[in-house]
C-alpha cells in the first residue's frame, strides 16, 4: 500500500521576484532562514523549479511529501552548493564519481551513491543510496549556500503533474502549502536532471535528463544505455508512477516524421468527427502541417533542446485549452530528445507507433 502524508492547507505563500543572475542577498537570506526553520521554499534551478527543505531535518523533509502529495517511497535528490559537500553525504566515492563531478557539476547530473548515516532515511525513502546534485542556477546556489545545509528538493509540482518551469506553475500547484517561492524566470533546460546510479556496474541511467548518454560515455569511457521505455519492473522507486501528466488524456504518436504527421492528422480528423475537441502538441511548423486543428507549438524541428525548454509549459497550456484529447508528436531520441520522449511516454495514456501498419 502506498502511504501518503496528508497536511492541512493554510500556509501563506510568500512570493519573491529575483534577478536570476544576481539575486538580492537580502531576499536570499530571508528564504534561507525559512529553510533553516523547517520551512519549504520553491526555487528555480537550470532544469525545473525545485521544492526545497533542510535535508538534515526529517520533519521538514516529511512536509515536502505532504505538500506534493508524493508517495513516501519515492526518494528525493539532495542539492549542494559546492562539490566538497558531496563527501559528507555519501559513504564511498568511486573514482567515476570524482570524474563526473569535475566534468558536469554544477549542472543537470544527479549521482546516486552509497548513503552516509548523516542523511535521514526519509530523504532516500529508506534506501541505502542517496541521490546528490549541484545545480548551476545562481538562485539555487545562493539559496543553498545561505541556508548552510544540504537542500532536499524534488520538482515543485503536485505529484504526477507536469514539472514546473515557472513560478506561476509552482503557485498553480502549491500556493497555500509552502512558505515561499523565488521567481527567477523560466527554468532554462526545461526537463529534470539525468539520474545516474553509480552503485551499479556499469553505471545505470535511472532517468534520462539534461546530460545525455553520449556526454556521460565520453567521460566514463564506456557506453551508457538510456532507459527507452518504462521498464515493467521499476528500478528506481520513482519509475513506477505515472508522471508529468496533463489532466487531459494525451496520446503520443511516435515514428518517422512524415508518418507521424500523417497519422496525427488522421487521428485528429477521427476524433473531430466523433465530436471530441483536439489539441495537437507539435513543433513550430505545426500550424502549417495541421491547418484544420488547434496546435500548441513547442520547439523547432531538429532542435530537441528547444522542445525540452518548452515541454512542461506546453503540457499545462494544452490543459488550459479545454480539449478532450491531446495528440503529441514524438521526436527522435537524439540528444535531449531522449529525455523529452521519456517524459512524454510516462505522461501518455496511449502510445501509437505510426508507419508500421499504414
Ligand atoms: P524529482 O522528485 O522529480 O526531482 O525526481 C527525483 C528522481 O530521482 C526520482 O526519479 C527518484 O526516484 C530518483 N531518486 C532520488 N533518490 C534516489 C535514490 N536514492 N535511488 C534511486 N533513485 C533516486
Ligand atoms: Mg518530479
């Protein structure tokens, strides 16, 4: 049985706008004081907005699960502001960890390593491993530094919803449940960090993200496989839940681009004929390819990073349009396309492969 911690609503959420490059130290100090006092503060990172609490305070960490409605068997990532803090959170530092840290930190790579007893079990959902990352966003770094504690932070969305890439997304899900949100503008990468388990040999990617398999392979000198489909048996606790999903049912159409366009057009026509309101999640040339349908355009063809940057905002936008069905175009698994497809597959109620039977 999945246990969820429930909490009453009723916290007044303070909103602070900050310059993403040079956040006001006075505001950062106040936000850090909230963290040190056991409060919850949402803040921008380069990937998505995080919901932070003092990682060494089990009571504060429990409030993260409550505010998000997050199952307590889904562990959190611990965020640090300096590479040297990693040693205090883990029991063992394999040589690969040091190489990856110097290549990718600060940045969108989370390392899973043996947990030090200093990390409360509630952070890791009772696992003997802990996930740690050093974000590169100046606001995240300033907040963690000022708090002077490692900061446990999952994405700042209600559990199961698309991750937030703006402060407005955070407030839509968590207003009245958290102490504060720091608004530093849109999160630039747009999808979460890559989670790499270094306790396995060879290392395993538990979640594709901002650092690609190709980039990891270049540093580690070995091929690292990405999970391409959700495995039947979850390897990471977070893998078993439906994630990132808009409220409107989403069908993902995968395959070669021409086949995807053709199949999506046909599906949209069918749905329209049945009286259903459809919105198509496509690239910026979508309105030309789907002249008869409503299109939410997200990212350019051949530029998966631009799709990643707009993905979660586009999913939330689709919900606001009041459609009965979202048809989402798949993209190739190159570069950040892998992370985008991983999220779309998890969000999808139905996955259709175009070009196989037509
Ligand atoms: P989020 O809560 O959206 O930031 O996602 C955190 C991700 O990291 C989830 O997929 C978790 O399952 C994964 N994760 C965090 N800690 C661990 C850990 N100790 N072992 C394996 N996966 C972890
Ligand atoms: Mg999340």
